[in-house]
């Protein structure tokens, strides 16, 4: 036992030494950042408020609904003020930040977010209708809310997008990445997504920061709306910002595995993007894009599947 204790003390010294040796992955004597635990807790509170009776242990009655709402928003306001204040103080640009200015701004932003809840609920109602109407397997809206992962992903996105527009640092990304872990759907909080949006199945969907999606859009699992390339500064670092991700107009359907890249790429209204397509140029309205002439070839050793790829329209039109 004495040898074990000695080794533990020596190891503790070695670990402590790495904090000076390997800077950048530890925070010592710094300002407190928001914690993932607190962010998840406030999201849980939001889900109970956005979908009362579906999430959490409480089943509110209409007779005490006002009390339920007031209690919920009080908790959300206090939690959000604390989380936002920590995030703002961490990136505060004031020469001598006493925390007061950031706390006041955090309170204002927390209030603005709570005031946006009616709008967020209105948008989520349309998203759920899109899920129910867009999937013949859906038996009820209750099933959609409780079982379809896109509902949680979109609820979190609608909240995180509000914070992104308020320029609250880091918290919107923490929210979206938590939803990513939970659902397999990766939506950057900066993405602009219109009404009546449905992600069927959802696993592996990626929607980048500067993506713009119109109304009545439906996408399937494995779809990527990403960046085509990253311009670099003279020193070799990537240029931040700018329109890097596609624009998808109204009434578009994008099937599983499709990859659409580039900030100048626009998918025209009413178009249908077939499965496993690779698109880096704009698509005219009411166009169908698909892989054609798929054939199966067999060899003596093992069956192999190959595909000849053709686009069903002239991209120069």
C-alpha cells in the first residue's frame, strides 16, 4: 500500500505538470463557462413548456396552466440568465468587465428568448404536421412528437437559432451539439429553416451554418447540406464567415444520401433530389435529379454492384 500511495502522488505531480506544458485544453484561474449539464437542464425545461404533457413527469391541467407556465418561465429565466452571463463574460471585450454589463445583457436576452416561445411553438406545430402528413407510417401526431427524432432536433434548433441571432456565444452550439448526440441530426444553429419542415428518419443529416431552407421542404436520412471548399488567408488559415452552404427553395424533397455543397448552389422550388446524388451547382425549379442506368454485374469471385451515373438535366440551363 505505501508503494501505491507513493505512485499516486508521483502521478498527480506529473498530471499537474501537463497543465502548464499542454496549454489550450485546460482552463485554470479563468472565468466560468456554461456547463453542458446546465444547458441540457434548461433544454429539458423548454421541452416541457413547448410540449406540455409530452415531456417531463408533470401532466398539467387546464385549470392550473397559467401557474404551470409562470413556474416554468421563472426557472428558465434564472437558468438562462446564468448560462448566458457566463458565456458573455468569457468573450467580453470590455477592458475591465465587472460582470454587471454582461449580466444585464444576459437578462435581456433571456427575456427575449422567453418572449419568442409563442412563435417557436407555432413553427413546431407546422413541423409536426409536416411529419404526420409526410410519413404514411405515422398513426398520430402524438406518435410523431414522442417517437420521431426530428421533433427534438427541430425544437432545439428553433431555440438555438434565436440565440444565434442574438449573438449569444457558445450556448447555441452547445445546444445543437447536444441534439446531435441525442438524435444523430446535426443542424448548425445559424441555419435558416422555414415552416413545415420534416426530416424523415434523420440519422446522419448535416445542415451547415449558412444553409437557407424554405417552406414545405422534406429531407431524408444521410443528407448533407455542406460547404464545397474553404478559402484560405495568406497565412494558410481558413477564412471565417461568408455564404458557404446551399439554399433550398420551397417544396423541395431531398432523398437519402444526397450531398449538396456550396454557398452559390441553389435548389429551385419544387425540385426532387434523388438518393445518393452529388450536387455542386444550382438546380432549376421543378427539376428531378437522379442517378440513372444502374446495372448489376457478376464475376466468378463475388457479386459486385456498379453504377453508371448520369444527371437527368443539363446543368448549363
